[in-house]
C-alpha cells in the first residue's frame, strides 16, 4: 500500500493503513487494517460542481475498491478531514472558472485544490501508462 505518508500527488487515490495481525483467542489469526488519513489526495472528474458530498462519495469508492482487493481483512476507515485533503480536479474548464467547478463552501474548507485541464494527447499518454 506504499508509505503511510500520502504527501504527494503521486500517491493519489490510495488509502493508507497500519496493519495488525490479531492472534487473540476470540479472533485467531485475523488481519486488521486501520486507515491513517494523512494528507490524502483525491482525484475527481468535473462532470458537475464539486461538493462535500461528491468528495465523500469519491472517498467511499476508493475504500470499496481497496476492500475488494483485501478479502478477509477487517478494514477500519478513518474520518475524512477536509482541511487535510487535497483534491485534483480533471476538467475541460479553465482555472478562471473555478467558481463553476468547486462549491464555495469546499474552497474554504479543503487544504488544496488543483485543476488540471484534459486534452486528447494527455489522455492518450495516460492510457499508455496504465497499460
């Protein structure tokens, strides 16, 4: 899962965990994962205005994807603290139109907002990297 310090955008959309192997009699040999939400980076597509609810839904999807990869592991999710969270928004809008991209409430609460414009060349290069 990488380091517990998700402090760069290179570690975006990752949940970081501290692991415990529980050998107690009531739950023998069970792995437990406790999330540490230190400076999480979330990426979002700008299909509509980014709100607190859309950020929380994105965070829930990331955790659901992680838990699907970890069958039999008990995962405890940390509360999302917006003042520690950075959001990278992929959009066709320009930075000047940030008021159309992000709810004003979120702009005041979130640690950092990055807007990255999409274009066909970058999407082609990204798909090659995914392969």
